[in-house]
């Protein structure tokens, strides 16, 4: 009987190892994910490695971004300033760093707000983009409190002593009191308190002068002065006002009332008053 040769059903060594690898989850995942990724990466690197293609992609992305940023709903067409006087509004429009219309993506609202706050007359500001493409700058101005005369000229200061404007002459703001002297702007709150206490003198007060950057002189009409101490000047002025109410002291021929030493107030008379006093004294001595 003839013997039939049948093929060996056992896999070859290489096929056996391949089957074993296919049973490994990590190997199967590497074939499904790793190999396609590596092929795509090599192809993409080869395609994008050319400078011309890189430049073309950058230009295309920039064009897409420009088209999005310049859409009508993202454009700012108008600058509106609220709460500012005409002069301040004009200053804000002059220093605004953009030409309208401009994309809202190109606007740095914090930088615009800091720019507005940089104006001396502005105390606070809020900036926002309103529907309809309107950039709104809401401004709170500093309130003028006094006129400050210094070597540099005439300026308007607020209650904190911040210079918020310049004047060419005093007559431009007759409604504001006058302070003068070096360092007067650093003591505006005290000056305003003194001026408030001097209200009973009505129209006689011409202003305050800062002396030695330490204390104040109250300047009255008729070339009279009230020399106030460095400490508690309001109380010293109130004492002068009481004496004036009782004896009409400031209506007499006085040059100054010196209150710098609270325990020893001094009155300085005019030259004519002194001469008259000496004449009366000599007549009294002669009569005796």
C-alpha cells in the first residue's frame, strides 16, 4: 500500500511568532495607531518642510484671521465720551491711538483706560464697547477747588492738590479761592478748611499764602494779614474772628495779626497808627 505525504499542519517558526505578537494588545494597538501616525507624520514633515509651503500656510491663516476680525459685528466705528467737559473730550479724542473704524480685536481696553486716566483732569474712567460698534469712555472729572499761584504760573487744583488745568489770568475763574506759595498744592485740604472757617469775613479774604511750606497766612484786603500757626490753624483763625466780632479788630489800622504763638498773639499796626499812638502818648505824658 502506497504511503501518502500530507503537509505538516504546524505553523512555521516565523508564522508562530507573528501569531503570538498579534495576540499582544500593545502590538495590535501599535499597528492600528502607531504605524498610520508615523506614516502621516513623515508625509506631513516632508510636505511642510519646504519654506514656500510654510509661507503660504502662514499667509492663508493670517488672511482667515483678518477676514474674521474685520467682520462688521467686530468693528468699532465710533468713539463716545460721556461725563467729560468739551475741553477734556477734545483731549481724549486727540490722544486716542487708533483711527476709526478699527477691529475690536486690535483694541486694548485697559491701555485706552490708562491713557484716559493719564490726563490730569480725569479722576476715574471706564471703557467698554457698546453694541453697534461704539467705544464708550465714561469719564469722572476732578472738581476744581482752588487756584494755585506759583513761580510756574497759575494753575487750577482739585481738593487733593492735583493740578488739573492752567490759567492765563485770575479773572478766568473768579469763583475759586486763591492759594499761593511753594508747597501750597500739597496742603490744599487744610487750605480749604481755613477758607471755610474764614467765611464770616465774607469778601475781605483775598487768598492764602503758604509760608516756608509749613504754615499759612490769610491775606485780606487793605493789605492786612493773619499769620496762622503751623498746628491747628483753623482754631487760631476762629480766635481772631471772635476778637473781631467783639472789638472790630480787623477794622482798625492793622497790618497783621500774628497768631503763630497761641499763648501770645501779636498785633502789628500801620506806620500812621504807630505815629498817632506815639503822639497821643507824648501828649498824655506832657499833660501829667
